[in-house]
């Protein structure tokens, strides 16, 4: 029960903070010795909990974009019209890049070494944020969506932070800090939902028995509550330009995983 709740806590915190939830879950499942269990159903529930948290947190923005995007087909093209297309473009590019990498992701997720390299890469990206965020560029939102969608596609690799990659990409393309936070997490919703639907279909197709560990309900509750809290924390950190400091943590954890995996000492 302790292991499952711990996984829920990690999913809730790390899904939105720039430290890679997939990397942390892979490491914990590895060190908890859960690699031989069928945890697909459990992973899907944890991701559903954090998606629900993001839907609630961004409910006003989501409703506004949906109304204005659908309204754009019949009348005036408001801001939500372009925003909706930007989300679709980013999601499409994420799928184009992420789907072919599914096999690679499964292999990398089972190895602390590869997860460690992913965390080090995240640390490098976060370390570059103070440099790239100073650029004053005036790209259209659709062009920004292309770059951010590619960044989100790369972030399917375990250890590579989705939020870190996408917010950094937004800032590099000249998006204002507050808008970078909002756009980063709004484009994550369809991408995460789509990825988990594919996993659910694959799971149902194989007909494998679902394994739900003891305490899975509490684990999902922890993921939901802490996910909401993490979104609020992340927003403050981004607005105050403090979030790149997570790169120090990613570098330390990634280096530790590489050292342990290669048994350098």
C-alpha cells in the first residue's frame, strides 16, 4: 500500500513540476521491484487523476477556447480561434514524434541509466532558460505551436520533463511568461489524454488481467490533490522565474542514476 501511495504522490507532484513524472515513476517502479507486474491500469488511473486536476485548474481557459474556437466556424474569429488551432497543431506534431518512439520509451523506462540521461538533458534545458527567455521575438502563435509541439514530442522520453521542455520552447519563441505557462499546460491535456487512450486500447486489446495494487484509490486521490497544488506552485515559480532551479535537482538525480547504473564507484 505504501508503494502505491508513494507512486500517486510522485505522479501528482512531478506531472506538473519540471522534473519528469515518467522518469520518477519508472525509477520508483524499478526500485520497488514492480517491473514484472502489469501496472498499465494503475498508471492509467494515476494519469487520469492528474488530467482531471489540470481540467479543473484551467476550466475557465478551456471553456473560453472551446466556445471561441467553435464560434469561429460560424462568425467572428476571436483569440480562441487561433489558440484552438495552435493547440491542435502542437498536439498533432507531438503525436507525429511521440508515436514512433513508443518502443524506445518502453525500453528506456526499464533502465535507470537512460532515465538518468533524460534527467541530465532536462537539467541542461532548464539551465538554458535564463539565456533563451531574454530573446525578444514576435512569432505568431501558430509558429510557436510548431516548436512547442516538437518539444512536447521529444518529452515522451522518460526523464525528459514535458513542462520544462514546452515552457522553455515558449520562452525561446518569445511568448510572455504568463502565457507560456498557460499554453504549455493547455496543450498537454489533449496530448496526455490521447496517449492514455492509446494505452487503454492496447491494454484492452491484449486482454491482460489488470493489476491494481493495494491502496490504489488513495494513490489516485493523492495524485489529484497534489496535482492541483503542484499547478499552483508551478505557476508562481514560472511567474517569479524560479522554476529553472529544478535543473539542479534533475542534474543531481540524473548523475546519481548514471553513476549507480555504470557502477563507477
